[in-house]
């Protein structure tokens, strides 16, 4: 084994979990899929020499739950106007989106080898004009949620049942545009909109508490006119419950309590892993820990 060579990790194409699968089986399958995606993401970032693995890993159980068990989205018909929409507002976690789209069947897994190379479609921030399945260009924090509010309002005006889900970071909520968007969503009673915030407590260089404190987030969400639920963000059963709950006439804010770098021993809750790149040996360790 050459310690300087990044080990290759296969990523199967799983496709959506069939509707009607018993909950316990769905949860088991989601865990299997998320393990495979995390392993492939680690390899991809190590080969590219850049990426945001900490924020990818805190979001990946949320993305896996949405794509494989919640979104009405057919990998064979990704442009169906009636599909549900997902917007990755924390666009720096593009690696988590590309690996998820590949496992879902919307992106050729072989293309992951080009991540962040010159002329690749898989840029450090997602681009809807380059990658089928990316619904909005994001990266500058505070833009994805306002776009998602537009998607949800359009669906309501169309009389459509399609839903919009958007994932923000917690540090991202330090951008004021998010709060304007939330007020607008509440004003238009966009119950078809689910905002998920990845509350890992860490920003780029330090904690959110030290950067611009956000607490009490749940109270603020309610004050801005949303239904707020708080869930453990690595618990598939809890995430499924939060995403399935019946509409109430208000947009929903799901505060997902996560751990940056989860579940890897040396990355969990360590702020340096916001954009640190794993060495080949660390990729081996990640794959080993994921297989336990
Ligand atoms: C408008 C804007 N300012 C700064 C950045 C640089 N930046 C990229 S990620 C990040 C931290 C984001 O923290 P958070 O939203 O909590 O993301 P997560 O912890 O989920 O990775 C910053 C400041 C940016 N992408 N956009
Ligand atoms: Mg964060």
C-alpha cells in the first residue's frame, strides 16, 4: 500500500428508496447510502486537494434523507416541472451535493474525478447551468434561501403541490438577506417551503457564537412567522419525521443539530476541518471508521 496515493472508493448508484418501504428499512438504507457517499467525498476532496469536508459531513445525512426518501424527484426525468426542488444554499458544501447526485443517479460517478479541476463542470460552488440536478447557483452565502422562496412562491401561484427544500449553514444566517427571505416566506404563507439549517455551531475560522451569536434561533424563527422544529441532524428517523410533518399555513424551519466532520473521530467539531484536506492516510482512516 503506497501511503502517498489516495485510496479509490467505489460509489454505487442507489436510486430513490421505493415509496412504502418500512420506516426501519428506510433508515437502515439511508445509513448505508450516507456511509458510501461520505467515503467517496473524502477521496474526491483528497484527489482535488481542495473542498469543504467538515460542512459536507455535517450536511450529508440531511441530503441523503431528502434525496433518497423525501423529494419527489425521478432521476430519469430530472427536469419534470412538477419535481420537488432542493437548493443547497451553503454552496461551499458542493462536494456533498455532487456525491449525493451521483449516488442518486443524476450525475455520472466517473465525473467526480474531475472535481474542481480546470474546465470541470464540478466547480467549488454548484452551477445549475453546468450540472443537471443543481437547481440554483450558490456559494455567496445568503443567496440560496431567497431563491428558494421564489421557487415556493411560484409553486403556490401555479397551484402546484411541488415542495421546495433549502439547506443553509448556521454561520450563513449571519447574512441579513436570509431574514428578509424568511419574512417574505411567512408573509406569503409558503407552507410548501422547508428551510433546514445545519446547526453545527461552527463558521469558517471559529464558532458562530464567537463570530456573530445567533441564539436563540428557534425563538427568532418563530418570531419571523415560521413553524420551528429542532431535530438531531444525524438521526434519519427524526429527519424523516421533520420533513414529512403536515403543512400548517406557515413555512417550516428545521433546526438540525449537527456536528461538523461527523462521524469521524479526528474531524468532529474541529473548526480547521471547514476546509482542511485529508491526506491519503486520513482517507484510509475515514473509510475504516465509516465501515465500523
Ligand atoms: C457572502 C459570503 N461571505 C463569506 C463567504 C466565505 N465563507 C464560505 S463558508 C463560510 C462559513 C460558513 O459557515 P456555515 O454557514 O456555518 O457553514 P458550515 O459550518 O455548514 O460549513 C464563509 C464565511 C462566502 N462564501 N460568502
Ligand atoms: Mg456552521
